[in-house]
């Protein structure tokens, strides 16, 4: 039963309860923060911060609009990070979360390069760093408990449930609230679909969402190459042996020719 | 010049040794203080100079090894036998360079071996890792007769030569797969990498450009070592390599144009952006100029021309690797406001690794039967 979350940005009041709940449940420390001129704090996710609320100011019809955007790992249905990890440290669980087994990780950081949402963060300050990112509270989900951030949300911004139900709810809200919501469910198609999906009254591009994310799953891009290898092996081998045989016969003939 | 006449400590070698000492210190500093303290990498720039220059460049420059070995052992082109040993040594050094860089670049160096037992066949990086392990072993085997002969172990040397043909074919297979899989690493960056470089053809483009670089590396290093060590080389080898280069460069030229037309279109290369200019620079240095220089009548007989072409091709392919791994992704990675320019430690270590490779080559020329191939001709 894959779980999913709908983030209805129209309901968020920017209390950051989710951010605090995440920090305490996952026992994350703190890092020295940087003033960014907004209330967004820390300005970006980092190895100690799995989720934050981005405060974004936009205007709609000359009126200022303040939006509060939760970011965290989106837990793709077919995650690029899982497919690129050379040691299977990253895995997609049947319940939905993309989990990370630090003991396997060699620290190549290919997951960070591959993630279309730039989510995995690294413990750069440590001598033997590991990757850090939102776990979707995988162990809570396994025990049938709601993830920490969702449990804390006081306004119903975060709705947790079965994937089909959540997507249907997102579609219904966008459909019913025409004019209120932009006609786009972020995460429905992005990177082939994600467990966390967003609906919003402000265009996602204005809120700093990454709009260049391909609307298809990413792992087939590399699998198309890897799956050809079993055919390349006999091909090159046959070419090599054939060339060796033909050129050798020629050499022998040239040597023995005048006889 | 006899081998024993090669002087170990020339001003050039002393400079190399200084770089190597500095690099050793940089490596220890990196291991003792961590990646964050010693490099300018960060969450927005997980990969930097060590990956772009040392890993991608080191592996690309190694392509000459499998090509020359194939020409001699598989295609029976005896003419190239005098350069087969330097070519194999260069490949071996290129891979060692890449491995050392990789070891220092990954966050958990003591777990470098994990991919060997923790298989994940869906990962290009796993494919790359397995190839590095297998091919470096193969290269060590191809290189071993030089050592055996030096140690007077002719029996061991002869035993290796008895299986050399299958070993070389196996090595060529691994190289074809490894060069292309290094390009395939970047297939996952659709939407992030500039379309000037992002292409479904990138694995094959990596393979062909590595072949260009491999031929030029062998040609250039043979030129330099024949002059430095006063060692006669048949000029036919250089013109033969140049003729092959012309074919490969010509093919690559057409292939790159195809990738450009099928991708963002010709216009994208002339958009005036940093990416477009880097793309033009890479193409002019590494492809257009070498092609034009080589195509002229008699050009492939003139040593001066061939030398310039070699330098252009090597620089152009290096630039391509930098463009793919750094400049092509820069705009996207910097979108959050972060910047990347390699730190002093990153520079020092990269220079030291190249110095180490040159130093090893020179020491091999002095102490190993590298430049004379007489002993192996009849095995």
C-alpha cells in the first residue's frame, strides 16, 4: 500500500510546526544559519534539516501574496537516486518512502547529482560524511503511524493517505476550486510521479519549484544504456576474434605466399 | 641513448617531485580534515574538479592503451609494436590516476570496494566501478611482462604473452564499455545539463572522443620520449596514427553535429551564452582545427603539424569532459545562488597526480624495457 501526501499550499500558515517536529523526531542538530532577507530558515535544506518552509512573496493583480512552501524529499515512485546508487544504499520501500542505508554508502554523491529536485544533502563538515534527506518517517509508516510533520500540521495542509485517494483528492480540489488553484498538480507527472504532491493558488514556477524536471521517470535513461551491455559483449568479442583470425591468416599467407 | 644514461634528477623531474610532495601533503590533508574543509564542493556542487579532470580525463587518456594493443595483437599491425608498451603503461597510469582521485573524492574511501560485493546492476556507477576493477587488473597483466623481463623472469613473461591475445580482446571490450559508461553516467541529468552536451548519444560520444584522445596521447608521448631519451622512432608510426586520428576526428565531428541538430539545434551553439562559448571553444580546439590541420596534403607526414594536432585534441577532449561534468551543469547547480571554483587543495592534487603519471613514465623508461620491444617481438 504505497502512501502519499498532498500538500495544499493554500492552507499553510507558515507556522513551521512540521519543521520542528521533523527535527525532534529525527534527532537532527543545528547548523549556523545565514540571513536570507526572508523568514526562510535555514535558507536551504541541509544535512541537519530534512524539511523547511520557504517564505515566498509574489504579487497577484497588484496585491502582495505571501506563500509558505514546504520542501522535503518527494519520494519519487521510480527514484533516480535509487537507480544510480552503485551499492544499493538507497531503496524504494513498498510503503512509499525512499530509504537510505548509511553503512553501504561509499560517498560517491551520484544521488545528489541525479536527483532532479536537488534533495540529498551531504555532511560536508564531517570526516566520514553520509548522505542525509527526509526519510518519510519510514519506520513510523511501517508501524502504521503518521509521519511526524504531517501529524503536527494544524491546518490540514498536509494530507496523508493511500496514493490513489490522495491523487484523487488533489484532482478534485483543483477541479472544484477552479480559479482558486492553478491547474497543475506538482508531482503528478514530475520525474514520473512522486509520493508527495502539491496543489497551489500561485503558479509553481513563481514559488521556486523546479520546472525543468522531466515529466517521465528518470531511471530508464540510464537503463537503456545498461540493458544493451549484454549485446555489446558478444559483439565486441566476436569482432575481436574475427579480426584476429582474418589478419592472422593474411599474415601467414603473406609469409608463406612465395613458396 | 642507453637506458642507464637517462638522468633521474633533471630540473623537470625535480619540479615533478615538488608537485608530488605538495600533492602528497594535500592528500593527507584531505584524508585528515575531510572533503568540506579541503574542497570547494557543496550540496549544490557534489562533483568537481577531481571527478572532471582526474577521473574523466585520466580514463579518457588511457584509451590509447586498448587501441594500440588491439592494433598489434588483434589486427597484427606489427608497425605499431614499438609503441604498444608505452601505450599500455600510459593506460595503466591513467587508470591509477583515476583510482587515486576517486579514492580521495569519495566520502568513505575505506569502502571503495563495496560495489564489488554490493551489486546494483541498475546503476551506471556500479558498472563503472566494476569496469575500473576489471580493467585495471587487465592492464596490470598487460603491463607485467615489462616488470618480469626487468627481473629476469623470462618464463613468467612468456607465459603472459601466451595469453596476450585473449587478454587484449578482453581489455578492449572492457574499455569500450567503460569509456561509454562514463558518458552514460550523465544520461540521468536530463533537464539539468545544458542541451549542448546532454544527448542520448553521450555514451558513444564519450567512447569516440576517448579514442581521439588515446591516439593523440600515444603519438605525443612517443614524440616527447623519443626526443627526451634520444630514441629513434619510425616516422611511419606518427603518420599512421595521424591518419587514424583523421578518421576518428572526422567521424566525431559528424556525430557531434548530429547530436547538436537532433538536440537543441545549430543555433544554440551561437547563442552567445557562457555554455555556447564553451561549446564552441571545445569544438574548435578539439575537433575543427585538428581536422582542418590534418586533412591537408602531406600534413600527416609533418611532425610539427601532428604535434600541434595532438596537443589540440588532448586539450579539446579534456575541455569536453570539463564541460560535461562542470560547465554544462553549472547554471542548474548554481540556481540556488551557490558557486563553485576549485580550492587550492583540489588544484594541487590534480597537478600532483598528472606529475606522478609523468614521473612514473620517465622512471619506467629508465628502469624497465619500455621503449625497446625487441624481446617480445618473437614470443
